[in-house]
C-alpha cells in the first residue's frame, strides 16, 4: 500500500514540468491571492485631456487588426471575462463544480475493495478543461489506467469520457454569489476487458452552488443511462454535494456527501453513500497565467451496501 501511494505521488509530481511547457505560449494573468481563480486585469485608463490622433490605416495594419479580432487571439480574454462573472470558489475533490474552469487536472485514487485489496486508479477520468465560449466548458478526460493488484484480474485503461457544461445563471461574490449550470456527460466503451463498460453511457446533470462569505455549497444531481445492456449495467441517480469553508486565504477544508441510487441492473434498489472529508489548497501562482492547486481526502462508506470500502484521493490541477 505504501509503495503504491509513493508511486502515485511521484506520477503526479511529474506534471510539475508542465508549467515550463505552457509558459512560453500563454499570456500573463495577473494573480490575485484573495481568490481561487482570480481574473486578470486588462485595459488602462485614458486621461480625459489626452490628444487623439487619427490616421488612415495601412494595408498591413488592417490585416493585423483582422487577425487580432480572431477567435483564438481573444481566447484568454474571453476566459478571464467568463470567470469574473461567477463565484471564485475552489473545485471540490469528488463533486464536479458548476463553475466553468480552464485547467489541466489529474487525480489518483487508491480504492479499497470489500475484500480488503487496493486498486489504483490513475487519472480518475480527469483531464483537460477548456472554456471555448462565454457560457460553455468542455472537459476532455484522459482514460483512467486501473491497477487491480489481483493476479486473476487484468489491469488496463478504462473508458474515455467527455463532459459539456452550459452555465445558465451566475453572479460573483459582489452580486449574489451563486451559480446554476447544466451538464451532459458521456463515456465510450473502448476500455479493456474487466476495466471498461459494456456500452456507452449518457449522464445529464443539473448543478448549482451558493456562497455566504467564506462558506459555500456546491451540488449536482444527474441520471446515468446506458445506451444498451441496461439489465447488465443498470441506470442510477448520482447526487453529490460539497460543503466548503475557506480559511487562511488559500486553505479550503471540505466535507462531501457522494451518493448513488441504483434504479435497476445488478444492484437494483440499492443505494450507497460516501462521506468525503478533504482539504484543497490553492490557487498558487506559478508562471504568467499558470497556477497550481493540490487537494487530498478520503471517501468513507457509510451505508450497509457499498461497492468499495473507502478511497484515498490525491488531486493536482494546473489552472491557466
């Protein structure tokens, strides 16, 4: 167990070289240590008595202006504006935040099965999170690699997945401190035997959050539908809620309630709930727009039925 944890920590620390890769291509973001994802400052005031000179644009400047108004040129400007219009809480460990994020995230989980054997989940279906437009986020997950630590069970990659968020309502801390977002997630059955699902799944979800000072609540409710083999895979209602309180500016202790209600399939009528105490630390400025956030916690089964006893989680994020 200790050796596997150390191996996982080393794997996550390797991602620390990523800031050097992004540093030369990502424009600088002004860091605000009082917020988890502080927006960058842009623009400057023009004196009222300043003289304005007007001249006919050259062909070169006209071409440059056309380029500067393109979609890609204003990407980070759009991200900054989008995030300024929502609360600046931190993303919980297990609950998917209703906030729109732009970051690369990789988690590792050590999951204790009911027989006491630990399985290792590298990636935990996290990956690249992008904000392509003002109300939309796209998450492209890295397929998880699962090590079962059992001689008769094959290790391998799980299913790739993606998630689209559409932010319906939001207000930052100065204008109400709330958010409402719709999700649509999907998985593709390309994982290896004993690791991936038998069929693709679709999970529509509604997510909301509300903050009061340093305290916030974020919650999601969704229904997972397999596109086939429902009697084998089953449908389920997934309800996650996190309670966070910010202390000492960058420390975010939290308690999450992670529940699954099985509607049919092999666990029909069953429900399982995990309590997840954890701590998320950040955001710390690294280089220009890049930051780093680290979190850890443990999921503890509190219902009689549970598919595993508990899971230790280590999370590393690079917001940009």
